[in-house]
C-alpha cells in the first residue's frame, strides 16, 4: 500500500516537472491558498472527513500548481481505502 503512495508522489512530481509547470509548496503559496489549505486541516482535526475531502478536491482544482494539494488528496483517499483514487 505504501508503494501506491510513493508511486503517486513520483508520478505527480514527474508530471508537473515534465510539462513546464512549476510546482510550489503551500509555504510559498498565496494567502488565499494557505487559508483554504488550513480549512482542510481544520476539518480533518474535527473529524469531518467528508468536508475535508470536498475542500481538498476543490483546493486541487483551484490551485493546481501547489503540490501539497494532490499529495494530501491522495493520502486522504488512501486512508479511506479508496485505493483506485489514491
């Protein structure tokens, strides 16, 4: 199972670097992106898995260059045992 996450991470990094897109960290992202990412963490801490997942999916769509989004989303799917989406 850990191989799936590692494969996902490597695939994401290769895809982002191979198409001329510059992947950035949440630390270097806009304040708007950081606030939305903080909402994911907040929902997760409060045990609101559905809200956290929905917010993370929106984050990935809204901020495609921020690598933390797809990594978190893959991790969330993995924890929900939705391996086909992870």
